[in-house]
């Protein structure tokens, strides 16, 4: 028995008993009270007639006196019946209204509805804790990839907006504290179809508690967490969290990539951005003096990367403690630290803004960051601008500044988690690509643009196993050779190629970048592809349809049904005989 039924029975027990007693007394009285029939003889109402009469009297329908006109004694008892039954009904209805308005009952109904929605999910799903900017972006992407999601969010107002969002599938959601183990279990933490828990609330403490709880209650589940503080990050890893994403460190790595190899940065942006959106222009960063305004977590992460390359740097920050700690470190002796805010011209002039090649407005205040950008551009119109955007609502303002790079923490986290969930091999590909020279990145970009055009492609992973590619696995078991080039043929028209490019082949512990078409596929291989949505759909359909796979491999379109296969063989046989007769003639 669920909690809703239990609450109804507990709250309505007394009203139901009163209604039953009222009806019983009224019916008993009607059968005992003497009346007169149409011949003037004494008469008593039967139990059936009494039940019928009390039923329409208690509900105030009032059909009349049956089956004979009542005596005065019966009419007196009818008055008693009316007051007994109507009052009991009013009492019961009042209890029902009170029950519906009871916060405990509302909470029980909400949880019961949520549990039913979870049980109605037939495929794998992902639990997202926190539905802010990052959580909503993740939900959008995952539903577009046909992955079910479940939401826990503490703000009920945000929960109320979920049905109004333009998602491709309904998303079960519940208002609650993700730190509560019962809430996580209710949301499906222990459900066999729950494949991952993503903690992306605005609090590192909450994310840490979610990570610990998830790993303790379900050690085999994949846990991805957001963290901006190193101590919390270390704590998460100590409990077995699979991935911890620090938006500042992640962006610093991306920025370092852009400084080291613009081509590799463009390749990264192309493959990890939102699919089917336009590509950004290449970014070229000159060598020279940099200014960093704001020396918090973001500024420090970028300082480490720029200082490692060897560019001179000037820090602008109002904290005297940060300045003392900075000066005390020997590795900072070639750089400057100026006390100030950075949004006034005097401080920027002290930092030699007119000779700087780039400026980073990295405070935790968007208004200050915008002021820094505008002042810097007035003093040096050609300066390269990197800015931190803290609030999603301020996006139009940062777009208007024409900053070369805008760091949006929610987008950084959403992009990396999206990659981890939808194409986990992409991380390995990017790690291997970062070891290559710029010429390799240029060639790869040319190959992708030639095959796919100027739109960001979809990225997907092909796992060669019984579960995900049953037909391909079956063909390989027969001893047939399937090459990567075969998989690029269009199963609807073998003369055409799918708009898709293989990026990485993983075989055991070996990784091969940009595998060629001649490479033969083996069981348990993993292949990373990028391409158009139509190419992804065609390829996935082909992997689970042996006749389609046979068609692209042997150039023989084998029909599915038995009768059509027989007819197909008969036609082929007749064609061969016809050709033989022509040769004889």
C-alpha cells in the first residue's frame, strides 16, 4: 500500500464510519416504522425499498414517497433520516477538502506521481541534481540524444517552469534537497536503469554530498560532479567520483590550447560545441604582455597557463593578501601585481595597457567585467579580450562587447559533461590530438570541412558488441571482413557515402587517430565518428540490420522476408539464364 492510499484511509476512517452508521440507522428505522398500504392495511417497508429510499433522500435527489404514501410516523423518521445522512455527508466532504489541502497529503501525491513517472521510463536514464543554467543545458542536450533524464531541484519555481521548456521529451522532476539520501533513492539512484548521477548545483558542498551518497549507495554508478574548489575536488575523487569538472581549470586548458595551436582549438570547438550550429572563426593570439584583472580562482588558473608559456603578466586585484602571497613566490618575480580594480583608466595605464596584447576581465562581478572591457578597449582598441561571464542573463551585454573569448562556467561544464555522456571517446581523441603538430590539426579540419560542410557535426561512438551492434558482431563471427570504409557507405544507396568521418579507433589500450578506410574492424573495437544527424541514424540502423549490412558489403540487396528472398533468387536465376542465352545467340 502506498503512502497516498494510507493517508486517505487514515484521514477518512472516521467520516466513512459515520456515513455508514447514519445510513444503517436510517435504513433500520425505515423498515421498523409502520405505514399503511393502498388498502388501509398495516405495512412495513422492505430492506431493499428502505435502501433505495434512503439513498435518494440522503443525496437530496428526492423522488418521493414509495411504494405507498407515508404515514405521519414514517414522515417523522424521514426528517430524522435527512438530518442524519446529510450532516454525515457534509462532515465527510469537509474532511475530503481538508485532506486535499493538507501539505503532507500534497507532498505524498507529488512523490507518488514522481515515482510512477520514474517507473514508466523504459530505457536508461540519467539523474541530474540541480537545474540551474548547467542542468537545463544538459537536459536539453540529453533529451535531443534520446536519453531520458530525471531532475532534483530545490527551487519549486524552477521546477514549475520545466513543462514550459521546449524539450523533446517529458522530464520527471521533483522539488527536494539532493543531499537527502531518501530524495536520491526516490529519484532513481538505486534503479537498475539509472546509469549516471550528475551533480551540478551551485554549491560545492551539496555536490560533494551527492557524490559521496551516490557512490556509497550505488558503487557501480557513474558520478559526474561540478567543483570549483580544489579541496572539494580531492574529496570527491577520494570517494570514487568518476569525473570532477572544474570550470576554471577546464577553461584554462582550452585557453592554453588556443594560445598553443589555434587549429587545434578550432577542432575542439567544432567537435564539442552544440551540434548543427555555425562554426566560430579561428582565434589567433599574439605573443606579448598580458593583463589579468581579478586574481581569484579564474585568474589564477589562467595565470598558471600564460606564465608557463613565458609571457609577461600584470595582475590587477584589490586584495593586499593576494599581493603579498604573489610577491612571496619566486616564480612570480618577473611579473607585476597592482592593487586596484581594473575598471578605471589610471590602473590600466599603470599596467601598460597601451602595450599589452591581451586583457582578462576575470572577476566574479559581471558589471565590473563589462567596465574593464570597455575601459580597456578605449585605451587600446586592438587588445585581445578574454572575459568571464557569471550570469546567463547578461549574455546579450557580453555579446555587445565583441570580446574574442567569453568564459561561461555553465556552458563549459555542460559542454564537457555532454561529451562525457554522449561520446566518451572524444576525451581520448582530444588528448591524443593535443600531442599532434598544428599541421595535423589543419589537415584534419580540411578533411572535416570537405566532408561535412561548415556546421558543427554530431559525434557518436560505435561499440562493436552484441548489445549495441548485433548485426555487425554477427557478421564478424562468421569470419567476414568489415572495413571502416564499408561503414561509411549509405545503406539506402551504396554508390553514395554517408557524410561522416572516423575520428578515433580504440582497440584494447591502443588508440589510432583518424583511422583509414582500409582498416578491418574487430570485435570489442570502439570507433568515434562525427557527421550529420542523418548519417548517425543510418549508421546505427545499419548496425542492427544484417541485410542492410550485407548490402553495403557485397553490393547485393538481400530482402528481409522469406518469400521475397525466394522471389529475389528466382529473378536472379532468370537474369543469369537470359544472359547465357544471349551469349549463345
